[in-house]
C-alpha cells in the first residue's frame, strides 16, 4: 500500500504537498521522519503529520494532517489530532432551520466561521455515520471531482433544492471513537498482494467450485451430504497452519488431511444423527442406524471380526425393535448409544481410507487453485517486484496501527452502487453484494480512519465489494450459513469491558462486526484498509487490554491459548486478555482446560445458558429484529493477565458485577429473542439425542468470533465438533 496521501482534499482545495511516511491511524504511535518542514508550524506539529495548505475556494490557508485526513482552519494544538473535524465543509450536514437552501459554499463557510475560537474550545462530539459518499451515490458530489470543479449558477431563476439529508442509523452497534491502548513493536509493511475485484471474482468462483467438489465426493464415496458448515470450519482450521500466500485458499499445510474435516465427515457415517424430541423419531433413527451399519460393513473390505460384530449387533437391535413396542424414548436412545459404541470403531476402520481420500483431494484442489489464482493476480499488478518491503529503522514501541501493504494498488475497475430502501447494493460484472446502509457508513468511517493511499476515495467502492465478497464466499451463501462463525458480543458488554477493564481491542473480528476500530481479522490484504491489524496469531502486543471471542474451531482455539501464554510470559508491561468461549463440560474442551489451568488465570466467570445473548454474525445484512439471539449454551469468561495487567485491570467484584449485568438480555428484546436453528427447547428439557451429539446441536446457535485467521455436523461426538451453523 502506498503511503502517498497528498493531493487535493476531495478535490476542493489545492494543498501543499506534505511529506510522506508510514503512520498509524491515530496520533502518538509513530513519528516518521519528514523530508520538508513548513516554517509556519512548530516542529512537533510537522512530525505529527500537519502541514499548511491553501484553499483556493476560500482564499485563505488551512491546516491538513496527512495521517488522519483531518483539516482545520485554526492552527492545530498538539495532542488533539484525533478529533475528526472538517471546517472545509466537505462532509457538512444540511444546516438547521432556514439554511437548507443555501449554496454549498455558503453553508460550508458559515459552519466554519460559527465555530468561533476554534476546534479546541469545544467538547468533542461522538462521530456518527452520515450519508455514504461515493462516486455513484445519487445527489452527492463524487469523491473524484476535479479541483477546478465549481458550482455553476443557473442562468434562469429556479428554486434551489436542499442538499440530501444525512443518513443516520436508528441503532449503532459500534464506537469508533475509542482510542487504543495496545502497544506493539513497529513493523514493516506487509507483502500481501493488494485486492482486486477481478481476482476476488475468480476466487469466489474457485471456492464455489471447491465446495461443489466436496459435496460430490461425500455423495459418491460415502453416500452422505457433507456436514453442514464443515467446509467453512475446514477453511478456518487450515489457515491456522497454512503457510501459503493466498488469503483464503489453503495451499501449504501439514498434514494434508485436515483433522477437522476428517472428524466431521466420519461423525456422519453411516448416517447423520439429529436432535430427537419424540419417541417415534428415536425408534426410526435406531432402525436406520442399524440398517446402515450392516449395509456398509457388507459393501466394504472389512475384516471377518468386524463383519461379525457389526452384523450381530445390528440384527440383535432389529429383533429387539420387532418384539418390544412399549419402549420409551429414553430406552431407544440408550440402545442407540450402545449400538454406536459397539459398531462405531468397526465402521470407522472401514471408512477411514475413503474419508482421508476426500480430505486429501479437497486440499490438493485448493492448492492448485491457489497457485493458478496467484499467477493471474501477479499479471494484473504493475511490476510488483520493484516495490521492496523495507524494514523499520528501529524496533521502537508504538501504538498499534492498521496493516500497510508494500505493493501499490493498481487502478481498480468501476463498481456500481445503488440503494434499495435501507440496503446498499454493489455490483461488479453482474455479481452483487449487499450491506445495510448503517454498516456501509461504518465501512466509510473505518476507511477514512485507516486508509492512507486513497484520500479521494477513488478505490473505496471496489475495496468494499472485495471485502463483502470475501466474507460471503468464506462463509457460504446458504440460509444463515456462517452466521455462527461471525457472532459478536452485545454492545452493552463491550461498553462494560471498555469502561471497567480498559478494553480497546478485539482479537477476533472483521470490519463488518467489530465494535472498536482496533481489531485483528482474517484477511490483512483487504481488511487492513478498514482498520485491521492482521491475523491475531501473528499479532504480538507488548501491552494493552484485549477482548477475544474466537470462532469455535478447536484448532484455532488451541493455537489462541498458546499465543496468549507466550505473550503474557514475555511481557512485563500491563497485558490483559478477556476470553469468551462456550462452556462445554461433557467432555471439556482442551482449550478451556488449558486456560483454567494457566498460571495467568485471574478469574473465571460462568454465564448460564439462556441468560445471555449475542449479536448475529449476519448483522450487516439481517433485519433489526434478528440482530440478537439467545445462547443455548453457557459461556465461560476467563481473565488471563500478567502481574502488571492484573494490577491495572483486576477483575474486582464491582467490575464483574457490571459486566454480568451488561450480559443480561435487554428487557425490550426479551419477547423477540429466540434461539435460531433446531435447538429451541426450554432449559429444563432433557436432551433427546446421544449426549455428545446434542451438545453439537446446541452449538448450532453458538456465536463464534470472527477472525478467520482466526461444527456443522449434528452427529458430532467429540469435543472438537461444536461449531455449527445457526
């Protein structure tokens, strides 16, 4: 990503070219050296990114910060650079009262002159999303307007039309004003290839083709539908260990056979077990399992001992079903569990090679698609080898800042934008992605905070399209598919975490569901333009307070715990991690066991099932009534802190009481909250499928975190198989 942010600010004023250099999206972290200094400004302000410019329209000087894209009429005051003010009126809302019909220039000048003593004399107001501004937004001046473009007065008297009213969402699910306390060591720019709509479209087609191959292999070799969400979790599990260069498709993983995919497919053999509510369902499922196990052992190359054991148990079960018609649902369930224990190992043995072949084939295809895609991507770039990835001059401590790319972005093709009621629709080559206008405005704000190579927003729409397409492709296009992998904590919980524990950073998030503007996410190549600090497993903070709500992928959660302990062990600065994971106890997950035994554990808070809620992973497109849902499982909240972090953000009873209260569902939403998916029984109802299988069904509405660098099977019987679709 290029650091050149100079030029005319949105085409309205000519500026003096400011010095360029790497920078974070907020004031103190970096102090890059400058190549020229303005004599009118103190050296401290020049170092912080300020330069003096001249407004042709207003015919007077103003001050511009190349790090934050902030502009002021008055001389800025050091230490208050994070205030996003705009005295040039570039984003000015229509004036109150009778000013609606004033010309654009008059309104802008009046708003700046009425400020009086300057931006440092009034309290900063909360930044709220306004009307999304883009080249295709009707009624709004495009970002790419030429500097010479002026308003031409009408030759005949007409009634002036008021400027379009700003769009303000009814509810805002984020707070982008919170500044970071996360400190890292300065790092060089990343060498990821910059995103491009053409490449993203090809990637989407290849991933869709790979999903179809997976579906066909499961049908042809095992006669089953692929476990729901298993492909999505395969992508997550692979990216934990993948050393390849594609941001989504795994290409360099060891071993080639994915433990996650193997486990989930095997759990659906010989048939998929589902949640059972009635006696007749239990009887039917027991019969189907016995029949499928016997048929499978007859058609495969099984040992004589396996054939004998499976056939005897299957026939004994069928005879019991024929003669006993008075059994209860519990009797059928106990019999099914016994049959699974007796036949399961033999069925697994005969299916092992076939299932491993499925996993290996999918991985090989993914690696081939990745190589093909990278070659096409490199051909689109303008000699990327000429751009070197320079190392920082010194390993100094700085506040965390978004990922910067060392390879410049070429000219991007046009992406069309139009609005359908409250939804922004972006189209490229017939492929449309959607996002509600509130989150579209959020993306604009994140882009304004974080992007430094596109001051005129000429690449904004293309990058938003790539972002939405990437997440859509990763989590699938089925109804509610992938929502559980992107679930988020309620707003009230984030507010309590920030207020009581100084949390300013999310370890697993995305630009679509983040609460803070500081977060780690799966895709640094595209998310970095919207504030991402990169994948958490490669993010090494020295100090700060963090929230972690990972996707419920066992391999990812285990790697997360290892990373936490390494960071806490080597830092003497205040460092705190507050982790939210599902509280499964039968059997307990390895990641939860490790955290509970960690020497850094300061406190553990358990929130009961059905007594707390989460935000939907599809919050950027779902209806407002579907934004929250109840969790059908308990949640364990663990505080991992080093000594300095415990001294600064200790989980005291008063702080914990406020956090617990914030986690309770809002009374205004209690009547509409529900648990999506099949698991909607009351807390007191007894589970009706085998115990491990039922726990997986509960996971079908479990919110995961969001980082994909960061189980859909209803028949999972191991502790790892918990993350399924909503």
